[in-house]
């Protein structure tokens, strides 16, 4: 859905100042097909203002500053750190949490606790790869409703596999 709305958003608003000065109703109209579009529109404007006012127009690279931005939680902050700044980061989405539990790497349900468990168990140079590969694996093979264990490349390591 995001990929469908961003072309118009990005062609309408080209600079951080454009977003900071945008009319919330205009952004709402563009992103309306996304869930929680009213909150997201407010967050987009608030984030742009905060980056301009508090961070000199530069997206911060540390987790504490990133999570201060409207609409940004740990998952998004770690995506930014890993993909923009190339800082090793563990991104915990539903797939990463679920599959990490299946593999016995964590027993935690809280994403931040899962993140910290994985940081202890995986080498930092594998964190970003883990995110990418496990998310893809969770979408294609180890789905929540009907995991295809017989096709899983992690089958021999998985205590949760079905034989």
C-alpha cells in the first residue's frame, strides 16, 4: 500500500520544509488508502518539523533520538539505522519475533525484548541480514497459519518443526 501512495506524496512534497508546511488534509487525501492515515499524516508533518527544529534538518542516527520522532517506534528506528546509516540493527516485526521464538532464540513476546535477545545471540554483522532473510522466510515458507516445514532450510535447527 505504501508503495502505491508514495509516488504522489514524493512528487507533491520534495523537501523537508514542504512536509513541515503541508496541510494535514492534503497529506491525508494522498495517503488515505493506508491504515490510520489521519495519524500518519500528523506524524509526517510533526516528524518533518522536529527534524528541522531539533536536528538541524538531518535525520538522527541514534535510537533514542529516532524514537522521539512522531510515529517512529523501535522497529522503524532500527530500519533507518540499518538501511540508511548502515549501523547494525535488529528489526523485529511479526515474522522475526515469531520465527526467532520457533528457533529457540528467544522466549519473549515483547519486540524490544526479542531485539535484545537477538543482539546477544547473533553477531552484529548478521543483524541486518537476519532481518531481511527472516522476514522473507516468514512471508514465503514459515508462514504463521501454515508453515511449510518440509521446504524449510532451517528445518534441522528448528525445535518447532512439524515432521
